[in-house]
C-alpha cells in the first residue's frame, strides 16, 4: 500500500512537525487545513479497494492518524511505534479486541 510507504518516509525524516515536513512558509495553514481531507480521501479510496478497513469512517481514521503522529513527533522510537499501530489499525483485515 502506497500509504504505508508515505507514512514511514514522513516519520523517518525526524521532523517535529508533520505539517512543516510537507510544506514550508506562508502556505502552511492552508496545507494544514487540507491535510485531513487529503488523508481521508486516500483512506476512503484504499477502503473501496479493500486495502483499508471500511468499518470506521475514513475521516475518523485520518484525524486519528494525524493526531497520533503529532503526539509521537518528539522521538523516533515513538514515531515507529505509532506508525506500526496506525498501519495495523487501518488494515482491512484488522480485528479489534473485544
């Protein structure tokens, strides 16, 4: 899945701000505002293709992922852990514990 490669690349860059990693300068606020929608659309497309779970709204997954990455930005180990959890949680075959 291309999404997992993109997330791994972003997290390994060592940036403390994922938005700054994507774009710099005066355009950061508009990019920041568009990022949740972009990721949501990407997740919805992956769900339609059977590559991501469809039992949770794509917009919810997108916001979860962005907030989790932001919270884990201070440490490479934390980023790696969060990315692994996110990828597992987005997988179409994911079965939550009950």
